[in-house]
C-alpha cells in the first residue's frame, strides 16, 4: 500500500481568495489522505461550492476555475462516462493557448461578478456520489415542477370558475334589466292604449280641441265607504237641485225641510262644476235594446216607486240592475241600494232622491261589489247614496221617499225604488226567528220538501220565511201562496236578466241574501241563512229560542253578530232508517245515517245573523259586521247543521265515508208527522197534490 499524502485544508485555505476563506472557517478541520501511486499521475481534485466551482492543484495547492460543462449533449455524455484517470476537458484559450483550463490561475477579478455572500465550498466524494446527488436533485426538481404545474392548473381552474361565475351574475343582472324594460314597455303600451283607444268617457287625447275644463276630472270612484263623511269627501261630491232645499228648523232628531220655488228652466244652470259636461262624453251603449227591451219606462214625480223588482239602469256601458233600497243609519246615514252590475270597472252612477213635495236632489253614488262573486263577469253589489254633504260645512240631507240610480244625471230615470226602513221602531225588535232562502230556480216543484221544510222549522221556532221566485212549478206556487195568505211566507219575484253560473253566481243569490237581511233588519233579531235541504238543529236543547238563551250564558251577547254551525252530510244514497217504513215521506226521519266528520267553520257551515249588526252577508259566513261584533262558533255537540243531499261531487263514492247513526230528529217525530199530514191533506185538496210514491222520488232516492 502506497503511503498516503496528507492534505491540510488550513494550508490550502491560505491560498484561497478572501470570499472563499470566509466560508471555509465554518468547515471542520479535516485531512484528506490520497494514496500515492507512481503509475497514476496526480490530477487536480475539483471542489464544488454552492455558487462557484474551483479546482485545487495538490502539488502547488493552487486553485483554478474549472471549465463549464459542455453544452453539447454528446460531449456531456462522454464527460459523464470518463473514469478517474481522464483529465479534465480543456480547450484552447486566448490567454494560454494549448494550456488546459485548470492550469489557469484563479483570481478574484474573474469571480467578482458571480460570487455572492452565500458562496461556500463543499467537498464531495467520488464521481458516483456526485452523480447520485445530481440524480436526486433532478428527481426533486421534477417533483417540484410537477406539483407546481398542478398548483398552477388548480389556480387557473379556480380563477376560470370565479370568472365564469362573475360573468353569469353579470348576464343575470343584464337579463333582469331587460325584463324590467320589457315590463315597463308593455305597461306603457297598455297605458297608451287605455288613454287613446279605450277611454270610457271619450275624453282622452283622441278628442282634440276640447278645453281642459271639459274633461272629467273626478277620477275613479272608490268602491265603498261605510262612513258617509269619508264617502262624500273622497267623491268630492257635486250636487244640483231641481228646487232649492233649505233648513227651516228641527223637530226632535229629524230635520224639517221645505222648498223654495225655482223655475225648472234653471235646471241645467244649477249644476256645479263640469258634472253634466263630462256626462256628454260617456259612451252610451244601448244594451237594453240588445236584451229586447224596445220600450223603457221612465219615472217622474207622479210615477209609483217599486220594491222587490229588478229595474234597469239606462245609459250604462254594461248590464246594470237595481232591486231594492234601504235607509241605513247604523254608522253614518246612507241609502243602501241592492243591485247587480259588472264585477270590474263598473259604471259611474248618481242617486236621484225623490221627496213627497216634488223636490229632487241628485248626488254621486258609490258602488261596492259584494265580495262573494266567484270572479264571474257580473256580481251583486251595494250602491251607497250619502245623506250628508260636507261642502261649505256639514249639510244634512233628509231621507227621501224613493231613489233612482242613474248613469246620466241630466237624463230620465229608468227606475224608482221605494226606500224601506224609514219609519220603524228599532226598540220593538223581538227575539224572533226568520229564514232567508236563495232564489228558487229550474222550475222547482218539490212539494214534499217544501212542506217539510216549513213545518219542521216552525217546530224549531221560526216564525217567518222569505223566498225569491225565479222559476217554480205550479204545485209549489200554489202551496207558497197558501202559506203567504197565512202571513208565514213572503214570496218576492226574482227575474234577473243574467245567465246563472256563466255571468253571475246562482241567479245572483248574494243579492237575495243581503236584500232579505236588510228587509227584516228591524223585524226579526235572528235571521237563518239556510237552503231547503238544511236544518239548524240544537242537540242540547229542543228549540232555537232555548238554544239562544243557552248560548248567551256561555258568551257575551253584546259582542255576537252571527252564530255559526258546522255542517254534517246525511247522504241520500245511504239506506233509510228501518223505523221509517210506516212514516210519511219525510227525509229528516228516513235518513238517520250521517257522515262522521264535521266540516270546519266557514266551510259548508251556515249561520244565524244577529240583527242589526251584520253589514254584508255571505253564503257560509258573514263578510262584514259593525265594529265590535263577531261570529260565535257553536260546538257540534251543542248544535250543528243537518244537510240532506246526494253526493256533492256526483256518483256514489260519498257512501264510503265513515258514518254514524243520528236519530236526534225523532224528538220531533210526532209533531212533524201531524203537521205534515194536516197541511198535506189541506193543500192537496186546494192545489190538487197528493202524497204518493211519485212524490217520494222527488225528495228521496230509493
């Protein structure tokens, strides 16, 4: 073994530049032993700092800058395959031609541009270790590059998604703006069409040349105001008088008026504002002639006022009828007219008051559509005519004897209604019961049902019945006239020229219910709103008066405006009660099976209106009360509505519902059978009707 040559790094460091010396101070003192071999020449060992590569001549201990790695791929591969004896690559140089690069002296000036403060010397092992290190570096660099690319891709993807989302939000905002613009454009087109082409009063922009004062500036009239002060204030009411009225004095609570003679030629001059001028522009559609009414009756001072009869309102654009008028002073003083007109955009009307001294007065009327109209074209309505004018102070108007509803205040009246409830004793209202039934139609002729309905309700405590005759059969008409002669029934004609279920709901039944409500407001305290197949039956008591006294012990009677009863069906498809085989054809005794489930209040329920606290009546519940009043919902164990009918949706599926047996009507069996048999025998001889098996089929299903 050849002796080794010891190399002291401290001795070598003394020959290195100062920048290199600083880094060598941190190296541990070490000695490199190199084996001496005479057969192998000494080759300088290359040391590779982090920033600068240098070579050390072991003989002279001088440092030289090594050559750069070949850029050519082939030469780089050859260099990497050289063994330990292969000398370093060299190339000719201008400074030392033919001299290897490692022979060139290392100076500070050559390294000044590339040396940094982090330059340090690293002593490495053999070339294999250097190769392994290079491979490791390349591997970790590839991993770094790979994840850098992935991170970059993720970042780009995230940025793209954010950008796409922002673009969608921007597009959505743009679309919203477009929709708003389109809506505004459509609204503008509709508005222009309304002004230019569909002007109801023909006073729009198409009628050029008019002066501004000729246009109707009153605007749309509100539907309805209970307070006549608010009513007149909103309408900015204009009036004129055929003959002037003035207050002479007061007697009690009623103002006494008398007239000053005024020439009738001053009639048009008495109009305040542009009231009559605006009427001249109204499009008058002769719909009365369309209905075949060639001759129209006009009413004057000497004409007799009507009540309970449909009369037309002429010079309107749509069908308009009035039926009755009532004085209502419960809250504010108004004349309330029952009528029927178009549900939406109804015509403007005026109220013409007729007095016994031939005086007349015209005021604006306000139309209120009754709420329960099923969104059909026509609906029942109230026309509110004020009895107080708030202009230049409060000026009361005396209640007229009759009233006409007009579309043209300067024209002739085509209706004249007698005002009801003028001279009534409000303190004399008894705790009595009355029944209101919706209009009878389709040539109703069920004799058994009619007699049973009247007699059973009389047993329950009802004193009076009001029915409206649209179309009824000969036998029923005879029976009702017989009851009317006894003072039990009031039959009112109901010839409303509107198509039932197509133009108006069920022959205008809501006009009939409200007419009945106001007709008997101060005659009967309790008014039952029921049909011919319905009965309000008490279960803890035996009569309706007893039921009312019982309910008043359970609730504050001062707050009750209506009493509601839940509905239960007694379907006619269910079998008859076995005990009814020997009884007359009375459905309330034959059908004792009822549906177990009760309908909730306001669904199929019926009610008793407590007067005078109801303002607007509906079919199943009250729509409007006087302030402070409400509905008392009666539990079904106390009383409920017995409803005898076939399945409500057709077919026989209803019989599958859970049922129970209810024989509560058998409490009235003896009295009901007796009264029915007596009246049937008497009326049968009078009207030629007999209780036969054929009559049974009219009411019950076998």
